[in-house]
């Protein structure tokens, strides 16, 4: 019965419309966060008002509420599950796992300012269980993804070594949260690449490491 109903044009169209609407809503929320984020960074979460955020988005407060029910939800938006890459999104047949890992670093560094902003807000709300869950869930998601990617580069690496690489890489990328003087995000990829070189180049060879990272960065 479910298969027969899915072939009815009207039913198919309604399902597709709901999906498109959800995708459009997420894209609109991403756009609004990009407009509001400079104020969140410049004034700080506690001091910026919802009126200021709405004005930055070119909306009234009631219109902004259509997308974000509160200032808190707007500020935590980068940590939501909808913004986390699927665990399978980097897998490609016959792709060099080292190139795939480098691609993750490229994308992570582009998204890093927004991620750090969300993590900083969540850490400043210690009594907020939802904020803590979003923060920990976001980091754990990338931890699992990185373990899979690093393990693909060299399957014979032990789990403890892979874990050390992943935790060190996460620590490098998130260091501006704990050491504001290290907030030069333009150097994030350089630091991450240097760290991975120390762990992986002795295993895969300097030539392969350099080639993989040049290939992954060639389109930037």
C-alpha cells in the first residue's frame, strides 16, 4: 500500500514540497546567521540585543522569530545536527584517503569561525543542558568522522595512535576557545597540516603527503 500511494502524483508532490520547504528553511537560517554573526562576535552574546540582531538581518523581531525562536537558538545554530556533515559525505570510490582527509581540513577551516562562535556561546551557558548537549554532540560527531578518515589513511595504525591524532587535531583547531591569542584562523589549516605531517608523513612518506595536500588545496 505504501508503494502504491507513493506513485500517486499528488502525494509525491506534497512530499517533495515538504522536503523542499525544509531545505529552504535551513538555507534561510544559514543566511540569517551569517548576517547576525558579526554582531555576536563584536558585541558578545550577553550584550547584543535581539533587536540589533533582527536589524542586522533586515527583519523585524517577529519576522526573525519565524526562523529562530530566541537569541540563544540563533547563537547556537552552527552546533545543530543539521549543520554536521554526514559520516559518509567524504567517502568516494578510489579516492586517496589522504586527499579526503585534507578536504575535510579545508572545509573545517572555512566553517571554523562559526563553529567557534557557537561553541563559545554554549560554553558560556554552563547551566543549559541543551547547549551542553549541542556542544558535546558537535565535537563528538567530528571526532567519530576524523577517526574514520585517519583510519582510512593507514588502516594498520593502532586505535590508540588514531585517537591521539584525532584529539591533537581537534585541540589545534579549537585552541582559540582556550587561548584567545591564537585566534589567527588563517593559520588554522597550516597548523593542522603541520600536526598531521608529524604523525602521518613518516608512515605514508613525504612525497605522498605533499601531493595529497596540494591536490586537495588546488581548487581553493
